[in-house]
């Protein structure tokens, strides 16, 4: 029956070819006869929905589209040995060929079918975004048309998707709120712990899905896990963005979206401003026109799914895990001298995070930074670069008010980045070109703790050997870095999170290894992020973690205890079991990190942020104890046990940061209080 039906598609073809004449005829009939005009209106109890003549004429082609989807499902559930299988395949092939042959003609009709004759409203862009409504986060689908911005809520119904319009603004009336107006409505921040707990849940569900897929390759259990994963990822998407994008109409009514990156916010501003040049007058839609436009969004939408990993093919690569070294060389194409700097963003868990920032290159048309950064990647697929012109004014809430001069992005291709050599590339944007070099080190190589062959230095040398040689309780490198950061870095935004310049870090590493007497002078002249990077690198390159290989499993088991009293007793006993140099160095570092967190309102580094940065560095076991897969050619997915290990390492450090005081045995307390070296 299906096959016979699809052999009659020639009738539809003739219908499509006659479309233009049919529309013109319908228009003439409407003008000539009021009764004919009325048949394009469909009455319902609640609203009137005008189905334009074009929309009514489009219905038969829509029927083919829906029937094709039914065929897909039918074929999926028909065994290949069944006699109907080849017939259904034939029907599907005929149907798809028909649709592809008319697809190009359909698109412009779809885009303009909701407007009056002579107008040409088209969809420019649509995206799922988070709107802040009276302090609550709401998931919205935002549609930008050539003449208006429409914000809708997606309603899933048994008959398919439907949109409910929340508000719209004609583009001629859109304004972006000024600094003073927006200061009165701060964005509520979601605690990092909450976001991290959600990431743990997502990783656990993905682990279960992997196991289930290996066992039975489908079934109800897998469907249930998929649903659970979708819920968690939707929630993460809702709570993670925190950068305000505010729009308002000329009457002063404002709306706030939350976006994850400056890049995305600027994209929306650019496309709206560009389109506003073509929109000169305001207008208002009747309730019927608005309903009709909202209904058309189902067909017009280009983004059909919330951007979740559950909506991607299950076996699709989830990006790169490891470290990306990026050298920002220079910029050309500036038309005037500016104080220019660049920032680098990468995606993780579906949203973008700022990872590095160059120094400000002053009064130049061709700045030469030549700065190298080491960026940790967690399932990343895209690197974004933004160029800012430095301005003096600054927001009280820390939001960047510098002017974006250019922005661009490149896809991180696992194949081209697999080699050990540097890959040179150029990002072209708005006439400005920025030259970069990149080199990727996959996780299994970047996380190895390699003992140094040169035992006279400090990097890669056991902490006990260094303190014994120096006759100190805490290594000199730790004390000097902490002292310099506390002198001038406690209010640095993103201290320990933002990458320092790699060449400066390597210079400091060499100076400490050589016991350079001028190390204090060197440090005073360097960017504070380079000093923070040197301290992190020291702990990362210890041949054995500060928390030791021997006690690693005990710490991860202790943090998982549900009884708070048992957990505290276990964790403190384990901590006090560490060798003395390890314990005293950790307590010294812990006090410092608490002082950093005291300035969270300025530096944006909470206990949780610091634990995320330092947890894996202080706890990650040596290679012999690592559970990381050893095949370097396979990207490691977030479903692997690695991500759960990292979360556990973060939780251990977070636990000690949140403890008000750590009681230590008298002997160890005495040695700390009365030691002249610390």
C-alpha cells in the first residue's frame, strides 16, 4: 500500500509546480468573494488561527514529510528478512527523492509564508537560551527574524512540538541596556558545588549506559538511563550560564538572557545591530498574526534539539581530553593604535569557559605577544579567540566592559592535532588576522608523573629529598611563590584558573632548578599568573603526589563515606598519616588557598574553584597507579572512570578547605609553630 501510494507522487509534483499560480488565484478569489476569504480562517474555542492561503496550499507537501517519518519508523521495526522490508525501502527511496527534488523551492516559501503580501520576513537565527524571569531560570527558544526578535517556550505535546510566545520586540525598538541600568539587576550565581555534583551524576549515568550497551545493546534499562541523562544535562544547561545579555524595547521593558561566553553575546549583538540598519519603523502584531508566526516556528526552526550530548549520535567523538598548548603570536590589520589583548575560550560540557588571557599590548597597530598558554581540555571541540581594546572603566561586579574588536573560532580536529609538532594557523576576523600555533598532548601522556633525572633541582624530585637538602619544612619554591601571590595576586581575577604565559613558567622552572639567586627579582617582574602556574606545575611534576600513592585509595574511599562523623575521623587520620614534609607543605598551601578564597568577591575563586584546579594536581596517582586507558589514539570520553576519579580528587581537597580547623598532633604543631624555616 505504501509503495503504491508513493508511485502517485507525480500528482504532488504537478501540485508543487502549480504552486505560484495557485497562490495568485487564491488571492484573487479572496478579494472577489468574502465567503472564500472566510474559509482560510479556522475557529477554535480559545483563539483564531489564521492559516494563510499559502499555508493551506502547503499542507499536501507537509503530508509527504510526515509520511516519510512514519516510513522511517516502520522500516526500523521491520526485520530485514520480512517480505515487506524491500517494499518499504523502495517507498522510502521514492519519497526521499521527491522531497529532495522540491526542497530548494520549499525553503523560501516556508520563510515567507507567515507575512502579508509584499513583505519578506525571514528567519536569520534561532537558538535555545536561558531567560532570567523574576530570579528563576527558564529555557527558551529565541527566534531572530529580519524585522523582530521573538522569545518562545517549547511545549511538547502528543501531536508534536508547539511553541508558546512569551514576548516579541520589533528590531526597530530593540536596545541593549546601558551599564547603569543593568547594575540594578545582578545575575544570581549558582554554587560551583551544585554544578560539579551534576557533572558527577552525568558521568555516572554515562558509565552505566556504556556498561548496559556492552551487555544488551538496548532495552528498557538503556531507555531509562537516556531519559535520566537528558534530565541532568538539561538541568546543567539551565544552571551553568551566568553572563547577562540584556535587551529591552523603547518603552524600557527589559529582558535578561544568560549566556556562557562573551563570544556568543557579541554574536547576537552584531547580527541584531546589522539587521537594525534595514529596519526603520516600529509595528505591532495582532494576536492572530502573532499566533500564526509562533505556529510557523515549528517549521522554520533550524535548531531542533537542546544542545545535549544525548541528542548526538551515541558513538560520536566527544572531543579532546588533555592539554592544548597555544602560542598567540601577533595580530595584523588594525586601522589604529590600540591597547589590545586576547582571550581564549574552549567548550566543556556544552558551554564555553574563558581559559587564558594575553598581556595588554599598548599603543600598537601590529601587536606581537608571542605568549604561550597551556589549556586543559575536557571534551573540547572548539577554540575561540576574542580581541579586546582595553578601556579604563570597570564594572563593580567584575563584568568585562572592554570593547570587543574581533572574534573568531577554529574547530579542534583530533586528526591534525595528534602529532607532536606545532600546528600554525591564522584566525581571520573583521579584517584582523591573529597568528597562532597549537600543540596537543592527550591526557594519558600529559598526566604522567615523570621523576627528574637531575636530582639537584626541585621539579620532578621527591618533596622529602628537597626539604632535607634545603633544611626546611616546606620547599622554598612553595614558600616563595605563595609569598609573591599573596603580595600582589590575591585580587587577580581567576588567579590559579587563568593560564600564565608558558615561556615565563619555563623560565621560572629553570631558575628554581638552578637555584638562581635572582629568583625574587625575576618573580617581581613577571605576571602573577605565571607564578601561580609555576606553583601548580611544581605539584603536578612531583614524582609522587603530595597525598602519596599509598594513601590515594584510602582518601577516595573516605570522601565517599555518608556518615559525617566517620568521614571527618577517617579523613583527618589519613591526613595526619602523611609523611611530615607532605603534611606541612599541604597545611601551608591550605592556609594560602583559604586566604585566596577570602577575596572571592574580587578574584572569583571560591573554595570549589580552587579545589577543581588543585585537587587532581595534589592527588592524582603516579602512572603505575593510574586507571587511565593507555591507547593514545582513542579520545577518552566523559563516560570513562577518569572523570569520576577527578571529581573524587576535587571533593577530597574541597573537604579540607571547608573544615574550619585541622587539629594536628602536638609534635607536628610544635615543629610548625617554632620552625624558623617556615
